[in-house]
């Protein structure tokens, strides 16, 4: 009888030892699995605005928005944008990601439209018709040495 | 041997030191851990009813242990001495002069431990049980002292701590920031290796129940050590120099032609090895009969690779220095390099060896390579320079040595005059199978012409601002890789 | 509790033969046996043994190859997350330079491919010299030959996917050799390439082969191969079989398999070590109009046939092809030609011929490696 108790006690302590070992194994294996976890995790998009807070506009030159009513789609960092000149002569730049389902919007003369579900925005970026729930993110357009840049702007209140 | 430079074409002196040293770490750590193993086993056999059988098995272990550690330990230990002197005489000289009594004590310790070990082995039958227990314990304590000493010197190289050139306190240098984590961490590694060595000898035991007992005994050396080592590894990590931490964490993505920073990979090797040893030990704890000789040897090889990961990591953590903050890997003293104008001096004036070469000849460049670069690079083998200079033109090579190299982070600054840079650049591009060749004089001539043109331009009336050209649309980043003239890797 | 007796007789004392019901293995066995009529299989697993002798280490080679294959599948799945067949070079460049630890995963994939083929060579020759192909194990051997061919094709197809100039030109050389085959050569080459030249279309075809068709076929054949081994047991070499019964030592099969795990784990660590010491580089993007780089060679496992074919240029090509083709033909016929257990004179001659072939293969491989 006492031998059985000894055996059970030995079993219990062995089980505890193995449990501890199991925990330690999980920790070690976790460390080894870390590279794979990092690998499959989505790569965060880099901040388009550089150290000086300014991102270069790709695909659009000042000549593209010389006159009111002209506008073009381009890119900054890894994001899309539309740049245009309003009828009153002021320039505008808006992040092209539609606030409905993320499609890239297009400049359409006197307004901006999204072809995916028919959303419409005015030239201040405000959502005026269709599914989009929020305005487009505005950007501050600057020109330096004939090259267009955009900078961050605090978002409009909807 | 090309005196006074140890010329090893494919491997390079560093890798030879590495091979000898990694094997030596495996053996020396097993030797010390094995001492503790013998002591505890002796004590266990005295208290166990099956003591005689345990002792008989222990004798098998001891025979393997004695031959393996004394023979290969001595060969590789002396091998380290020979190879480091040849690879880096300046650094070896510094270490000897700083820690001369530590080195001397180390040799005394070796002598003592070997003597005790032979008394222990040859007195196996004649000595009393008490004497055997005493001898094994004494062996462990004395051999552990060899770790106590060597870690001071090894840690000093990476983290000299409060030791400075002006105030070279041996005490501060010896008990440096990485000393204590290494001391405890390596002691644990020693116990782990002893367990693995025991498993190798246990794998051929035929009696099932006895095999289970011995396997359980050995696994108890492996698992607690594997459990505790990460704690001291973390402590070690916090003591590392800041630049090293940046390298390791920044090395997660590819650098320089797509190779992930190797220091990060070696750290991964270390953690993967540990995970494997942990898993396997768990497996063997549950199923001791599954231990075959092949499995046990495989685990020992895993430990060897883990040691390789750790030691390579430590060596890379120290780049570009061989004594951090004071002596660069190619024997350039930092305090001299910081002196204004020192780095621009002709190299052979400052170096210890002034080879009889004609200025600007290919031999000029070759000797510059041998004296300044060969400590870490080979031409066609390890860290090959021909691979890293595939797209070099003469002028690019010059400007790389002149401007990019000082900002490298893992390399010492280039020491030499304009002629030296031109000569080395010309030599390196002459080794390429394709591409234009230029002699050093040609490079200098081209650079001179450019400088003259630049001066003339600046002297003339500055031209008005050029009208804006339309910015050509750039392809999306995915299609066009960044063309950085980094000199490493083979991307255009 | 009754064990399911449908389709097979379950003896009265079956339950006693199983491990105790409070142990996990016993619980698992009872769980399965109550639902599925697999008593013969379980009974077999209980009895199965692996011979222990001086050459036992070779029994681990097949399992090691399977381990490398598993690594390939896992790293291959990971690489597929970011690899784009329409932009092969750019996507591989992104993997090695931008994706966290991408360079490591890619290097491991590369090294595991090479080590898998190396260990298959060891597995092939060790089963040859131990004559494990003899009846009743002929189909184990034949499926093995098929697996070797599939693995080398996987290697060839995968090699091209990064679309760097080494990949491009090595594939061009390889398909060029295929094209020289009599009668169907040009047709096969056209289908492989998707046209007269190697283009991105070729990448599409090789990608389909490499990630879908070949692995699927391989897994099917491997399943058969393993099934045959399980039901037939591990073969005993002549020297072991000749020993008196009381001297023969065996591992219990389960113990042997668990003992293989540390070996596999060691191979995993070796892959990481090789990736640390010798990472796989990405050469510049393939330019079909540029001349081939100097000294372009196929991967080491194709060096032997490549070197042989180089010896027979021009109109003698067919001789070279016939010679290299003799080897797989001989391998397929082997189990039907060498049948005697223990080995007779013919068996001994075959062993010697095999040894000579091994020496030839090694020499030609080294020769191919050293020549420019």
C-alpha cells in the first residue's frame, strides 16, 4: 500500500516537473516561432510624410492644374490623391481613399466621384451624395522648385 | 605564411579562430559541467541501492569524458592561442598586458584540474568512495575557476565597462558589465552540455529500467538549465552596447543586397537550438526508451550549432571593434583615429609593417587589403570582397572608401591617403572578371580632372535658376528597387 | 467495452494487448478501435520492430527527407504569401529586403531543398547497398524512384521562380537539354516553356507545377511509399538476418519514431545555421537579351548528367543521353533482377556495379563543380 502511495507521489512530482518543462518549452518554442509570426503579420505602411512632414506628389506636375477646372489623380507615399484647381482659382488636394469602401476617387471637373458605388464629393472634399459617410481627408498642397508636395492637415469636422 | 600577415585565402583568419573557438567552447563547457555531473553522480551512487551499476556506467561516461575533453580541449585551447596571435597580434598584446596574472592563473587552473582528473580516473578502483567524491568535487570547483577567469577577459572585449586607456583598472576591466550574466549563463550551459553528454553514453544501455533511470538523471541536467538560461541571456542583452542592439533589431529585414543582418540570424539560431534541446529533453523525459545514439549525437550537434549561434552573435556584436571603443578589428587604435589628420596619413607610415611596394601599383592595393581589410574579409571566400565590389568603378570605389566607409557602423574608418584609396580601389576592381579596369593613377587623374572642373565652375558667374522641368512620373516603389550604391550585394 | 468487430476478427484478448486505459496511448487506441475496424493495423503497430545493428543510422534517412519536405511545404506556403508570379523578381526582392525575416525564410527554403536532395541520395544508396528493394519490397523502391524524380523536378522548377539571371540561364540550359531529347524533345520543351522562349509565361507554368501539381503528386506517392513500409515492416540486411535469433536486437517501432524527432530537430537547426552562415543571395533581374553570365552551371544535383552530356557534343548527343537514361532504367528494373535473399553472386555483382556508379557520379559531380 505504501509503495503505491510512493508511486503516486512520484507520479505527481513527475507530472509537475513535466508541466514546468512544458511551460518552458512553450517559451523557447515561442522565441523560435517569433520570426514566422513577424513574417506573416501585415507589414505596416510607411508614413508617407517624411521627416520634414512633407510627401512628394507622384504623377502630377504644376502644369496639370494650371487653370481652374483642371485636376489629376496621383500618389504620395503609398497612397492615392487627387489634385485640382477650383473655379475660384484655389488649389486643392485630397486623399483619394473613398470613405465608404476604400476605392480611389476620381476628379470630375466640378466635383469628385467614386465609381465603385456612386459616391459624390464636392471640391472641398465634403461627402454630398451617395454612400460615403465622411468627407475625404484634405491635404495641404505646396509647390517648391516646380515640384508638388503635400503636407498633413487637421481633418475637417463632418 | 606571408609574414607578417596571416594570409588564409578562402576562410580568412577570423573564421579559423571561430572554428577552433566554437569547438573549444563546446568541449570546455562540457568539461566543467561534466565535473559537476561526475560529482553529483558519485554522490548519488553512494546513496542508491543500485550504486554499483550506476558507478559502472559512470566509468564509461568518465572514459569518454576524459579522452574527449582533455585531448580536444587541449588541442583547441592551444589552437586558440596560436590563431588569435596570428589573426590579431595587437589585440592579443593588449589583453596579455592587461590581464597577465589572469592568464597565468588560468594555466595554473588547467594544470591543477588535469592532475586531479587523472588521480580521479586512475584511482577509480583503488581510491575510497569518499576520496572519489572529493576528487570529482574538487575537479569541478577548480575547473569552474577557469570559467571565472576567462569570462573576465572575454567580456572585457565587448564591454570594457569603466576601464579606460587613461585609467586602465584591471579590476574594472575584469568585472565588466557582461561578466556576471556570462558567468552564470555559461555555468548553466555547462550543466546542459553535461546532461547531453550523459545522454550520448546512456543511449546504448540495454537494460530498460536502468536506461530510464539514467536518462531521467541526465535530463534533469538539461531542462532546468534550458529553463534558466533565457534569464541570463536577457541580462546579457541589457548590457550590450547601444549600436549592437540597433543592429540586431534593425536587421530583421534585409540589408545590403537582401541578406538579413547576419547578427540577427545568429540570435535566431541560438533561440532555435534552445527550443530544440528543450523539446527533445521533454520528449526523452516522457519516453526514455526513445533515446538512440543517433538522437543523442544529434542533440549534441544541436548544442554545437547553438554555441556557434551564440559565439558568432557575440563576435558580431562587437564590430567594428575587437576591444569595444578602443581597438578596431583591424588593429587601428580609436584614440589615434580620432586624432585630426591621422586617418589621412599614408597607411604604410602608420602601420607596423611597411611593405616594399611601388606606390599606386596593384601590389600597393593588395598590401592595403592584407593589412587593413583581411582581418574580416577574404577576396573570394568568406565575406567576399569581390562579391561586394561587383559594380564598382574606380571613382566609385574611391568615394566609397572616402565617404561611405566611415559611416558604415560595422566597419572601422578607412585609414590612408588619396593614393591609398585609389590603389585599393584599383586593386579590387582588377579582381573582377567583368567590367572596366582602371589603374590607381588613372583613378587619381579622373578625380583630379573632376575637381579642377568643379573649381572652374564655381569660379565662373553662378547661372540663374533653371526653369522647372516636369518631374518624370516614377514607377511605383514595388517595380523599381531603390538603387543605393552601397557596395555590398549585387543588385544594380 | 466492445471493440468494433466489423470487417475483421478481433481476438478475445485484444484489450490486454493494448497499452493501459489510463495512459494517453491506451485511451487513444480504445477511442479509435471503438469506432473504426482497424484492429489489424493497431495489432501490427504493437508488434512492429526496427532492427538495431551497425547500419541502423541509415534507417533515419528517409524520415529526414520527409522532414525536409515538410519544411519545404511550410516555408513554401510562407513564401507564397508574398511571391507574385507576374512580378517574380520584384516580389522575391521584397521578401528578402522588406518582409520581416523574409530573407531567413527564403534561405531556409533554399537550403532545405538542397539538403533534401542530398539526403535522398544517401537514402537511395543506403537502401541500394542494404538491398532493401528485394521482394516483397519492389514497389516501395519504385515509388521511391518516382519520389526522387519528383523532388528533382521540384528543385528545377523552383529554381527558376526568382527570375534572376542565374535562375533564368540555368533553366534555359536545362530546358535546352530537354529539347535535345529524340522525337518528343522539342514538343516537351515548348510545353514546359509555354512557347519558343522562356518568358513570364514559363514562370506561370513552373509556378503551377512547383506549388501545386508536383507537391500533390509527391504527397500521394509518399503516402503509398510509407503505407508499403508500414504494412511490410523494415527490411533486415543480410548480415543482420544471418545472426542467431537471440542475438538480434530490435527497437520498438514507436520508440524508434520518437527517437527520430531529435534528429529531425537537429536538421532544422542545421538549416537555420546554414542560412546564417551562407544566406541565399538574389542576383540581378533576368534579362533575356543579355548574354549568359560566365560559368553558368545547373545546381549541383544536375551537375552529373550535365557533365556527362558535355562529353558527347554534337551528333554524339544521343550517346550521352542514352547513357544517362540507362541509370533510371536500371534502377526501375533492379528489384526484378536482384531477387535472391541472401544475396547470391548476381546480387554481389550488382552491389559492386552500384558502388562503381556511385564513384562515377561523385567524380563527375566534382568535375562539373570544378570546371568553369
